[in-house]
C-alpha cells in the first residue's frame, strides 16, 4: 500500500533534515509514537538501525539510503508490518518541500483491516507532516 504526504516547511532543508535525523524527535511529530531511538551508534547514517514504539507495538527499521539534506530511506526489519519508506526534502524559494513516503504491508491480524487500515494510515501521515511543519515553523532559528 503506497502512500505519501507532502507539506511546505518555511525553514531551510538543513534544519528540517537535522530535526528528522534526530530520531528521538519522532515522539514529537509522529502520531502515536511514545518512544523512538537508535539501536546502532549515533548519528543516523546508512545502515543505522532504529526503532519506534507505540507502547504496545515496536517497529525496528534499518536506514537503506542516506543522502544528507535530500533523502533518507528505511525498511522495517521487525514488527507487525513489512515495508519501506522515507523522507524527501527539496529546497524551494519559501523553504523546504518535505514528503514522507511509505509502502507498508500489514500482515497477520492487521491485514484483516484491509482498506480501512489504508485510510487510517494515509490520514495519519498527512497529519504527521503537518505537525512537523508546525513544530519547525514555530521553533526559533
């Protein structure tokens, strides 16, 4: 199930990139995340392993593409979903075009939710990128 959400953030790409690469910030802008961090040594880079937790469910991912200030891709390696995704950043006159992309395949009991799961996640990632925009635009330079 391919999904994406895009927003314009009135901050330079370097600032957006640095914020999203501090994976402990995931709890601030990603819906339902109560804990996040790295299992590998910081900073985030190619082959880094990180995790996000909703409290009951933990997802572990590996960074598969790392292009500073432009792109970070990851793939899930543990948890109730299979898939991959990432972040795309593009410098524009007013700041940064930020896109979250994901191709998530639920399995087990989550697969039974089918189209409902897709609708929920699509709405969630759009809300997440808007929350990220608000946080960054309201933070001092």
